[in-house]
C-alpha cells in the first residue's frame, strides 16, 4: 500500500494532488463570488457593464497537478538504511548464537578401536545432548540430528539442485555424494520429486561423504519408515567398511533384535555403549 501510494504521489495522481485540486476549485469559487458581487450589484450611481466579461482568464480553467513525495520522505530516506543496519546486526547476532557450538560438560570419547559401529543408550536427553555437543565440537567428527526437511523444500528446489548446493556448503565432492545416494537406491535425482525421504537421503549422503573419521547420530532414524532405515543401513555398512567410526545416540531402542534388547534392559547410569550389527538391529 505504501509503495503504490508513493508511486501515485510522485506521478501527481495521489491524495495530496486530489486535495490540491479541490483547494484550487474552492479558491476560484470564492473569487467568483466576490466577482459577481462587485459586477452585478453595483450602486445606483454605477451602471452595470454592458459587455459580458469572462471571470476565467487564460488557462485558469485547467488545473495542473504536480508530483509530490510523501510527508517525511527525506526522514524516511535516511531512517531506512539505519533500520536496515540495526536489523542486520540483530540477525547476525541471532545467527552467530545459533551457529555457536555448545560446549559439553565433560570429555566423552566413546569410539573404540575394535568396534566400528556403536549404539550408545543414554540415561536421559540431557546426557545424550551433552555427548552430541561434545562430538560436534571435535574436528574429526560429523554430526547428524533430527531434521525438519520442510526447511529444505522451498521455492520448488529440485533434488539435484539441493544436492549440489549442500555439497558446496559442506565442501564435499558431488560425485562421492552421488555414490552414497546410489547405496540408498537413488541413481538419478533428476527424475525424482522433492519429498521428505528424498531430502533426508540427500542430507545423509552429503554428511556421510564428508572426510571425517567419526559419524555421530542423535536419534536420526526416530519415527522414520522401515524402508528408509533399510536404505540408510546399506549406506552405513558401506561407510563402516571404509574404516569410519559410527556412533548412534538414543535414550531408547525400538524394535531391537532380541540379543541386543536383552542387553539394554540393564539399568543405565549416564550412558552405555554396545557394539551394533547393522544387519540385525532396528533403530526406529
């Protein structure tokens, strides 16, 4: 509304020009009243003029509207950059706070030499988050947490465009990320529509393609479909063979294999780590 109002005012068709037109008409009306009184009601000693004289002279019957800027335009012109700078500083502060890696309360080094894949059951979410924050601060680990894929599905971004963008952000070779996608059953992104599972697989492929030694997941598979879990496990098995350490953090295990389920029934104090066979367990 402000934009259109400014355009109308600057092109002389705004409300201010409309008011000026009526002001002009009122002034002419008042002038005409004085003119009639002076020329039609003269005294007895002053005869009326025989020649009819037009009250309107020249182009006075035309009103020429002038372009105008809104009130306080100059003030607004200087305040807008000021507000922009203030907002940029506020946004930068919020972004910096969100990007800041939270420090963990203690040193958690869970990975073991003999086991490439570990399931870590935690006593509560606070301990689980503390472990996750510890590994997020390490330079040799990549962390995967629950993701709202709607944040990546905007303006109809195509899956192959999202893959390319995330590869650039994470410094990952796109060919390597596509190889990881192939292990999850995706060979051609160009023919696939953007959806929750496709987006999740793209993020997982890019993150696991980062050249780090340890992959830490915070309930990444919770509430996901069995099909996605099976596809993701195929990728983890491939990553496991390359020598990377895999740590899965959770406070509970759903649909676990009986052998592992029996171990988890033991009372947990803080956290416990168990070797995990990706072929025989479900983490959903």
